């Protein structure tokens, strides 16, 4: 039985990796989700009305945006990191 992730990958004409069911354990996936959350928080901060934003420190938007960029830069590095527990099936 195929997973949703596997069906989505095949819908794009690509072949999924053998351990597609472990996608939740991949550090690159975790970092991708964190980068997306940080970017969304930075966007939400910038979209706030001025009165709301005034209640928060000025550096909040910069820190959120900068953290999103740093985490996004780590994603390609995480793809090359060995995960022994994952390889053992844990």
C-alpha cells in the first residue's frame, strides 16, 4: 500500500526513495518545516497593524527572518548527514 507522500511524488513523475515512510525522521524535512514556520512568523509580524507591532521589540521581525534564512541554509547540509538510528530502522 502506498502512502500519501509516495503518491504525491509519483504524481510528479518522480520515483520515491526506498524509505519514504521515514520522511518524518529526516533532519532535512524537520528543518524545512522549521524554516517555513519561521518565515511565516516573520511574514505575520510584518503584516501586523502598527499598534500591535509597537507592543513587541523592534528586533523581532529581523530575528525571525534571519533565523528562517539560517535554518534554510542548513537544509542541504542535513541531507548529507548520516542518521544511524534511521538506517537501523529505529
